[in-house]
C-alpha cells in the first residue's frame, strides 16, 4: 500500500474530530473519501498532508510509519494537498499562483516545463496567466489550484472538494483533466460530498461518518449496495 491510515484519531484543540478512520490507497489508485459535512474528510486529508498530528492510530506512507510529519516533509515526499476553498492569492496573477507550487531551488527550466504541463492540461490558463486569479470563475480558479499542486510534482494528490462552486460544464472538464493526471501515474484521494459523482471517478471509496470509517469498498459494489444506496446516496 502506498498509504495506509489505521484507526486514526485527530483532535482540534480539545475537541476530537476523528475517532477511527481507516483508509488504504494502493499506488496508482483513485480512492474516494466521502461523507456528510463535518464528517471529518478535510481533517483526514490534513493529517495525511502533515497539517495535524495523529492523537491515536497510525499512518504509513510508502512503508514508512508516522503519526506526524511536518507539512514541508510531506510535500517533499510527494504528498500534495489541493485544499478546500482553493486558497489562492487572489491579487496575484494566475502564473504567480502556479509558481507558488514549484519548489524553491527548482531550476528555471523545470518551472517553465511545469507551467507548460499545466497549460497543456488547462489551456484557458495560458490565456489568463497574467490576470489576477481573483478575476477567474470558480472552475478556472480550481484549475489554478490543481495546476499549482502539479507544479509540486505530486505522487499522492489529495483533492478536497474540488467541485464546490464550479459550474457543471467545468466539473466535467476538471474531472477529465484529473483522469489524465491519474493516467500519468499520480495516485489520488478525492473528497467529495456528492457521493454519486465521486463514485463515477474513483475505483474505491471509504465512507466516514462522525469521524469514523463506516463503510469501505470498490465503487461498483458500493453503487449497487442497497444499504449504501438508501443510507448515503440521498445525501447528495
Ligand atoms: N480548525 C478546527 N478547529 C476546531 N474544530 C474543527 C476545525 N476544523 C474542523 N473542525 C471540526 O472537526 C469536525 C470535522 O471537520 P472536517 O474535517 O472539516 O469535516 P468535513 O471536511 O468532512 O466537512 C467538525 O466537527 C468540525 O467542526
Ligand atoms: Mg471539508
């Protein structure tokens, strides 16, 4: 397994947000992390990306166990988070935002090559590269956030609600781009409150409720599972 989260517990201050989250991701896989608002999806991604320490349980990445790694170390090992709400610098241009994803010390040539990859994936960003990112539509800003993550050369890409505030036509375009990224060998964890949409993209999914993993399986099985359908599919 590339990533194995076992019985993870995480606290936000004095409040426990996660109690018992389990998540397994094989190299090259696309895995969904689904559940209602407040279930603990962002907290789980944050712990994997090094933003929060584990208060219990363990995580292992590429065979190496950790309960807390610093975010820069996680990044250096290829764990890259596309955060909820995109977190762009809205006054800065698209190009400047994309460059934020490039490691310090990367050569100019490598940065230029990274930008070319992003523009090939999202051609609209080439035209808008000199514009402040705040002037872009929600979907285009999401493309910038994904592009910035690609500039960090991810091995494991963690996507937190990438379709929120994105027009339906751009959702399909972004999903197609994510499929291209996955086909290039990048492993992905996709968080989406819209479970049926997530299941169209991922191969496996883990369902969390109130900080606990309650169900786990491959997408095809989950989609036809009656209990799953009646309990979770209506939440969309
Ligand atoms: N920074 C924080 N400080 C305190 N509580 C938080 C913080 N972030 C999230 N929480 C709480 O932790 C729980 C899980 O939140 P979160 O991981 O954001 O859920 P989800 O992403 O599934 O909506 C919620 O009860 C939420 O209110
Ligand atoms: Mg969230």
